């Protein structure tokens, strides 16, 4: 079974072409921000691109079978980080903090004892 994330994705062609251009030039920015309306596939495109970059075949269309492809697919890659905006309500914020702590602890990145958020911090949708 292939775990290629591009295969089952409803592709936003303009976004895919931009990502493929970055891949072909081998000129990766330190971070990419995926902006847009809710539900259009920002996270799916980000993960598919992460799989393209990490695949051992070095092709934009990843194999979906190598160790690195499987790690990205299973969200276990130590090289892939997903960051999300901070929710505005205290209930949503507490749930989000717990999810983030769980992900970071699962990846053994760092031990987090407390998040400090500033009320005036506003992040765009990614």
C-alpha cells in the first residue's frame, strides 16, 4: 500500500505548482505559511509537500513506501513541524495547549511545563 499523500488529495493546482517550483529549484525557505479559507486543504498540501521534500527518491511525487515517507505520513518525522494559530477562547486555548504538549512530548522534542500567550498576539489562519 502506497502512503503517497498527493494521491488522495483534492489538489489546489496553483498551490501545487508553486510548491513544485520551490522543489525543482531546490531553494527552500526556512518556513512556509499556508493561508486560505477553512477546509481548502492547507494542512494536506503542507504534509504532501513535506513528504515530497523528505522522500528518499528525491522526486516531487514521493514513493510513499520509504522510511521517510512513512514517517511524514504518520506524523513522526523529526524534520516536520506543524504550527497552528492560538485559539481565542480560554476553553479552546486549554484544549489546544494539551494537544500541542502531547505532540511535542510524543516527538520527544522538548518538555513543556507552560505556554505563555500574549493577548494581543494574532496569527492568521494557516
